[in-house]
């Protein structure tokens, strides 16, 4: 269950120190699991404060970064969850429509991840996050979306792009079990779009990504793809994009 603390923190109704103190007290009083407490405090004291500082010390044009030169439009289903049959996206977007909120894993590895691998303009996906989330502020969204989610700054904030296939989503959730697409299939009519877009993303940007040290092992897997597989991956990715462009927001 989400704590829904971020809107209150970002509005200044709560301070990070107040939240950390309350969590620490709950740990001792209720004998809670140390891994849950440590993870929560690390998000508030570590990651949140790092991003706040990064925003204030970054260049004034940071929000315009587009390292991959992505220009695809945001799919219409980001504004209307009923337009997608991908279960992870449908469920997450439905939740956002109802609550204006999502867990950080949903934001990073479902919403941001899909926008990244299909090649959406970083500015367009960031504008969407601004429009739909109740905890949206420039310093929050520019760093988390432009830097972390889209890797549009080329690695100033994060050490690698957070791109992933259906395998990661399946490990972190129960979405795939109820999806019409096959999580273990890379190409074909029932292949999960996360899969062929993940490989299409790596193929499109392999030259840029080779300079990112943490990507070398992953990029090595491209050598195992046959020419036919590469052609099919790229064809399906192109076909999917063309179909989505027929929808109007």
C-alpha cells in the first residue's frame, strides 16, 4: 500500500525530517522489518534530497535535453487507459486517472520505461507527468522524468537508461499473468510490445550506449540476434507506432 506522502512533502506541509522521525519511531515501537524501513528512509533522505539538489545545480536548459533525439508522440492511451490492452499500462494508467498517483516502480518501469523504448519526446512525456500527478513540481518531474526515466541528459543524473522488457515487469508485479500478450515472446502477433520495443531501442541506440559502461553486457546480447529476428523486431516496432498514430488524443 502506498503512503501517499509525496504530495504533502512537495507542498511543504511535511518536512523530510518529520517523515524520517515518524518512520524511525514506528520501527522501534512496532518492531517493523528493517529492510522496509531502510528502503523508505533511503528514498526520502537519499534519493529525494539528491534530486532536489541536482535540480538546483543543473543548467537552466536541463528540461530541454534529448540525448537520444526521440521525437515520437505520446500514445493516446496515456490520456485514456481504455485504449490499451497491455495490462500493466492499462492498470497503472487507470490508477493514475483515479488517484493522480502511482508507486515509483510503476512510474519508472512501466510509464517511463515504455515511453523511453518507443522513442517518445522527453518533453512530451514530462508534460504528461506534470498534468496528471498530484505531486508534480518542476524539480521532481524534470529530474525523475528527463534524467532518470528518459535518460535524456545522457547520464548526468543516472548511470544507465532504465529500459526493460516484460521480464522485469513480471518480476516486480503480477500484471503479466492477466495480460493478452505473452511475456516470454519477443516477436509475433502475441509478443509483448515491451519485448520487441526493448530490443528495438537497443538496436537503434547501440552506438551511443556503448560508451555507457553498465550497458556493455546487455549490448552483447544483440550479437545473438539473427538478421531475420532483427528485421522482425524493427518491423513490429514500426507497425505498432503507425497504428498508434491513427488514434487521436
